[in-house]
């Protein structure tokens, strides 16, 4: 745009935006809460603004306000949203409909859920274009195919014929980006577009999105909780917390010279110094040559997997989704009896099936899950949840049990006041802590942690990792730590097993696994972890030796 | 069509046949348990022990039950439903015309009720929790809650007695002109429509509302589609399986559950026929009608299952 006045370069101008919602707490009268407090921002044509913050920061809510959309009863109660020179909040429903899908398009976090399973991809990609009458069907489809090519999707000519379930997650995310670009909007709202993807897939999608933004000169609001990701694509970054602006500046300034303490905490979140422990002489738990499959399937999810776990140490199992890391946990716990191979515990073989294991063996192996809120009975109090293993394994009752529950709550740095709370009254981090306390209550030798920090905000996850390390020192418990996040692995592991398509491709002490020379897959995995460095993305793409499996 | 669908459909059909066989056993056994037998029923008051024994011998009633079952089943499979004891007529011939009448009535009731229920369901979702939704739900619920004979008589009172628009007795005969026939079935069809409407409507509403929570509905809204287009194009296709299920259940009801309505309007259908012969304790007729009703029920449910399988794009287009 070669306009004379610089002012007309402004595409989006949000002024003093206030967003409220009505909540209905159980047993209390409904009340209004404010989600966004007088946030203002401006976005120039063709620029990318990253909105960053933890969950509940209001970043998605602000992003969707650019389309006049409030998710689940959320209301815009104050301020102005000026898009292309007019306040869209004054346009009414009809006005919103005209701008959605035409001036502003949306790319959701999970494309797998955001595509309608009943329609072919092409019909969905061109739907908005046809609806707003900006092109004929033939022209729109041609444009879509060109976009598929630009986003380096395989078979761009025919991928539109497919249904969503026939395409992988990473590809769907790119098709969704093509869908947003197809109606040639002025602004795209990207709402965590790579969060649900594996790291190795994320990097491809990120690069595709970045190229597409550059080539089409579309402006974007890029919403994410991952600063390293947003640093790759944004011109400017806005840090939000609890619906309020914390800091807003150029990308370099935010990641290199943050002015606010909170931003600083976000930037430096992942660094836990963890001294690697040397493996002892004898492992207490040995997984030997395990092969496993689900049902009577011929597809082996685990192929000849062997790992050892030493007392009081952490074995991290890393890999992408589908690599078999959770299945390994299921085989160790007996939930999925392996077809071949054995699990040895304290020098004797464990029964393959969960039902055949004595109570004592069950006690020794405990588990913590990714989704803490669905791993607890919502109708039981924290005291009951933590007290249950005490009753079940040790027969503790009454005051003895309560005393031990209080002790455990203390260990997870939560006060006695939580005993009578229900899971719904806890934050995500607190829920995970309760789950940790529940597993500790059994005094196990091994806790299997399955993606325990993946659903948490970085700062909260950091706290959980520190707690786990602290508890390991105190209780001498070992962890089998399953994760896709390499930064977490560096902070917590003593030894590492890298899994790829059901096999352990690299295994050894942490220092050894993370020291070159790498095999091709470990190299891909390591080089795909976003770094908080401008220009990292281009460097990483250039340096790759193999393509990721998700594509 | 791809192989998983063929396999699933074949499975459903095989299961259906098996189920029908099981039902035939039950029907046969049920009529055996009832006190008295056909011979007693035929001879009635004039029965003497000798004549009873003779007739039993003649009808083969002394054979073991399973032989009689297979004899009956063999007849059914070859289209011979036996003879009615009360009239001595061939059951298959007298049922044919009546089955046709029942299907005719059910068809027109369904032709009105199904689209109406789905459209009302869509409208209820569009204006969910508003007064339109509540009005639709309330009226539909009311019409279901009234017993069908009550609805039937109310219709007769207004449309046949007071305003005399439609006949109160739905006589139909062979060779009746289509227009007259339609006029004759107007009131029973209306009564049936009112009875089945609410169930289908509420299920449509619930099934679509369930889908309205999905992320892809939000995607559609964010493309700028109107509320109704979102429901019709994006929510409805994904809610179709449960809707088909409840529609089929109601279609089955229209055929096998019309007894009361047929009696009220003296409509010469299967229900009327069944009631007549139950009062006469005409076991072969009751068996035949029971089996036909079971077959209708089972096949409509198989159709619902198959439709739900075909409606699933994951099965229709495997990876």
C-alpha cells in the first residue's frame, strides 16, 4: 500500500477493549467476571503481532474480538475494534457475518477438530470465498490448489478431494491456513496453530505459515503460549496476563531485553540445572525385548524395546506422538500385556497382566497422567483422593490417615486447607500436584509420569518439574518420564531413551545421548525444538537431515 | 463401495435374520403356552373328547412342538401363513390387502411427520432457549403426552362432526380413487403424525445441539455463515446417525403400533385385523401378524444401522 498518510497503514486498532463473561459457580448466584481489562493494540497492514501469555491471559478472547466473536457467552462490553477504518462492534450481527471469512479469517489450534468430518477438504476451504461471492467456484479452487502448493502439501491437486480423517494433523493445520488465506483476507487470527503438533511437524507448519504470510502480505495476530515460536513469526509481541497488558514491543526487545519481570520469567522459564546421576550397578526395573500390539493388530507399537531404570533416577522416554512411548508405560504397568519380552522388578519377573500382579507389585509402580483433571474423581475431595492409596495399600484409617494426607499435602507445597476442596476448585498446576501426592502416598519405587507437564503453562510446568526433582531427592523414587518436550528432558533426566516408530533409536546417559554425533532422528528431534532466537527457524530448516514423519 | 462397509452391512443383515428367527421361536412358543389349543377353539362348545382327538390328529397337533414349529416356519418361508380358523380363509391373501393399507397410511403419516419433525428440530436449535424453541418443544411434548385415542377423538370431533371436512370413519376399498383414499386417511394420518412428531423432533434437536459444541461449528461461524446455514450444512450432517435411528423407530411404530388408531377410525389395516383375531383367539393369524410386525421392526432397525454406517465418512472413505 503506497498511501500518503502513514495513519492509513493501520489495519486493526483496538481501543480499551473490555470483555466480560457470566460465570455460574455451583451454589452461588451467577456473577460477572472481566476477562479483558481495557487492552489496546494496533496492527499495521501486512504485519504480525504475537499475543502471548498463559492460559486465562485473554489472548484468544482478544484475537476473536477482531472478528466480533465471543466464545461461549463471552461479551464485548466496552471499547472499540476498528478494522479498516470502521468500528466493527457497531455493525451488528449482519456486519460481523460480512467481515468473518472475508476481511478476517481464523486458524484454530486443532485443525483436526476444526474441520467438519462430513465434508471434503476442498468444499470447506472454498466455502467462505463462495459465501462472500469474491470468486467463482473454479477460481476459488484454483486459488486453493495454489495455496496448497505454497504450503508444501503433498499432492496439492488432489488433497482437496480428501476427507479430514484421511490427512495427518500437520497437513490439516496447513490446509486450515490455506482455508484462511483462500478468501484473501486482510487479517488472519492464528490461535495456537502449532501447539497440538509434534515438534518435528511444528517446525514445518511454522515455516509454511511464515512463508505464506510473507508472500500474501496478510496481517496476522499470532496467539500462542510459546515465546520461542512467536519469536519466529512476529514483528511485534504483546505479553498479556490475567486479561491485562504486561508489555508490548518489538520481537527483539521482548526476548532480549524484557522490561517487565513477568516477561523475564517467561523468557527464562525452561532452565533447571539438573546434575546427571551416574547409573548404579543394578537396575531395579528392567524392560527386556518387549514387543507389543493393540488388539490382534499386526502393527507392532513396540518393537523389541529394552530399557533399565535405576533406583532414585529418572529415565526420560522421548518421541513424537505414535512413537510408542505411552504404550511402553502401559506395558510396564501391565495395562497392555506385551506379546514378547519381560519386565523384571527387583530381580524377579513381573506378571504380564495387571490382574495377575499382587497388590505389593501394584503399589511399587504408580502413575501420573497428562490430564490431571480427568484422572481424579470430580466428586471426591482432595483428602479422599490422596487418602485412598493409604487405605488401600497400608490400611491407614481415621486420624492416622488424615495426618499422612496432611504430610503429603505439605510435601507438594499445598496447605492443609486443601483437604476439603474438590478438584474443580483447583488450578491446573494444583490438580497435577494432588495427582503427584496420590502416587507418592503408595510409597512406590517408580512413578511413571506420562506427559505430566504438557497440558500446563510453562511457569506452572516449571514448578511441577522442580517439585518432582525435590521429591526424588527426599523419597528416592525413580521416574519413567514420558514426554515429547526435549527442554523438559534436559531439566529432569538422568538417562534418555529416544523412541521412533516403536523402536528405541538412541539410549544412554543424558550427557551421552545429547552429545554429537547424533543419529538422523535424534538430530531432527533436537534441531526442531524452537529456540528463543530470531532467525532460528530458517537456520533449523536449512540444517535438517531427514523429513519428519508427520508429513 | 469399500470393503469395511460391505462387511459391516453384511454383518447387520445376518444379525437381523438371526434375530428374526429367534423372534419366530418366541412367537411360536408364546402361542403354545396359552391355555387351550386350536382344536378346542375350532370345536368350541360342541367339543367331545373324541372329536377333539380326531381334529388334533388331523391338524397334526399331536406332533412334538419343534416339528410343528418347523412345519410352520417352512410354510412362512414359502409364503404360506396357514389358514385362519375363525373364517377358514387363507391368511396370506387376507393379510396382503391389509398390509398394503397399513403401509399406505404409515407412508403418508411418515411423509408428513419426518420432514416436519426435522425442520422443527432445526428451527428449535436455531432459536434455542428462546420462545420459539420453547413453543415448539411444548406443543410437541403435549401432542405426544396425550394418548392417541384422545387425539383421534378430538380430531374426529372437530373435523368430522363439527366442520365435516373429513370422514370420521376411514373406509377404504380396492379400486378406490387416490384422491378419495387420501381424504379417507387424512384424520388417522394426522393423529399418527401428532403422536410420533415430538419424539423425532426432540431427538433431532438434542443430536444437533450435541454437535453444536464442536470446533468445526465455530469454524463455520467464523466463516460468516448464517446461523441457519451453520446448522444445516455443518451440524446436521454430523447428527444424522442418531436422527435416523429415532426416525426408524418411529416408522416402525407407524406400522406396528397403529392398532389403536386403526380401531378408532375403523381402518382396514393390520392392526384392526390383529385385534379382530385376538378376540377370536385365532392363533395362526396372531402368529402371522406377530411375525410380520417383528420383521418390519427388525428390518427398519437394520436400515437405521446401515444408514448410520453409510453416513460415517470414516467408514465410507477409509484412509
